[in-house]
C-alpha cells in the first residue's frame, strides 16, 4: 500500500518547489513579460489608430468644408456670370433699340425730305402746265378756235392723269 515516508515527502516537496521556481523563472516571468509587452503594444496601436481615425475624420470634415466652399464659389461665379450676361444682353438690346430708333428717325427725315421735294417738283410742273395752258388758251381766245381749246384741255387732263 502506500506508505508515507517523510524523506520522500520532503524530497518531492523540494522538487515541486524547485520546479515551480524554474517554471516561474523561465516560463511564467518571460510569458508574463511578453503578454505585458503585447498588451502595451496593442494599447499603443489602438491609441495610434484612434489618433489616426480622429485625424482622418478631421481631414474629412476639412475636405467637406472646402468642397462646400468650392460649390458656393462655383455658384457665385455662375450667378455673377448670369447677371453679367443679363446686363450685357440688356445693353445690347438697348443699343440695338437706339440704333433702330436712329435709323427710323433718319428714314422718316429722308422720307419727309423726298416728299417735300416731290411736292415742290409737282408744284413746279403744275405751274408750268398752267402757264402753258393759260398761254395756249389766251392764244386760242385770240384765235377763237373751239377745237384748239378742247385739244389743249385734253392734253392738260392727260398730263395730270399721267403724273
């Protein structure tokens, strides 16, 4: 059966304690140091990742703000271009209206001058016709020829109709 022997017990206890010490010294301590260093590395990397994420978020927000600014500037440029184009269009229309009005006025003045010239010419021709007719009628009166009067009157009527 199993007997209890004190020297064996002491020897096994010493052997156990030495093994425990060796395990502690050569396995547990290096393993604990490794785990501790690994935990520290992981914490450090997590902290670095958090910092990088915050930087990336800040950078993203900055880019979004710059993009919004760029959109606003683009809209302002477009609005300014539209208003400039509208102003130029209004100026072109105004200039065209003034030029058209000037052409119309010039044409009306020229037409009025032509009309006045035509009236003056017509008056001169009527005066010449009347003078010729009167002269011929006076001559016919002296000659007292009815045929001659009618012929002159017909010529006069025909000339007036042709003008």
